[in-house]
C-alpha cells in the first residue's frame, strides 16, 4: 500500500494555520505605521513552526501565501492578488515560510523540549521575520522611487512599535507552544515522550 504524503489530520492542521494567518493579518491591520500594517501574523507563523514542525509549518505558510496570490483577500487590509509581489511588505510574507521552518527545525533538533528551546526557536523566527521583511521593504521603496525615497534608519524606526507587540506575542507563542506541543506532534511522533 502506498504511503500517503499527508495524513488527513496533517491537512487539517495546515489548513487551520493558513486560516489563522488570514485572521491574524486583518484583526488589527487597520493600524499602519509607515508602510507596515500591525498584524498578528508572526505569532501564528511561530505557532505553525513550533507545533507542526519545520515541514508542515512552512507548508502551511506556503499555502496561505499561494491562496493570497491567487486573488483571495487574505493578506493584511484584505488584500490579495499578484500585485502583492510589488508591495513593500511582501518580504514579510516570504519571511513567514522561513520563520516557521527555522522555529520548527530548532525545536525538532532539540533533545529536550524545554521552555528555553521554545523561546529560542520563536525569537530566532522573529529575527528572520524582521531582517528579511524590513530589508525587503527598504529595497522595494527605494527601487520604485527616483533616488532614495526613505532612509534605512527610517524604515527600521517604523518597526519599533510593531516590535513591542511582536516581543510580547513571541513570549506568549513560546509559552503556549510549550504547553500544547505534545498534543500536536505530527512531523515527529517518536519525540512525543520527550515533550514533557
């Protein structure tokens, strides 16, 4: 019998986190600082990686982005479509794939699933999110303008307010993921006993 690529339960979790990303994109995105909508997407991307693992977590982010690029209004401020490619914040969307992968990879590689492991994984993911997203935004804004449209320091200054929110929710994501990790073991069931 041919082994299924995805189990039904795995597909449900992938779809669930893709849906949660849609909710997180728009629950607070009416708040915009500079060109950056304030969303809860990093929080859900961290949970996807931490709970589903690097493979399924990153796949759930790919599914979310693909749905948006097709045209469904799942991105921040209910946007969607191929025009998102030229949006200054498209780098943040791409970073969610890597964020989920890195967070999941760190936890999977850890022999002991301690709370410190989850904090390291989530904050490593957040670092990827900010580095890729902010640098992409800077390049995008200046590439589409004649001359320098905004300074590098200004772009990072825009991230100060979102960082306060993201710092708090990253801590929350690490704590929540540690508490429910053993219940959502999909990618590596043999490690269930280590998730004490």
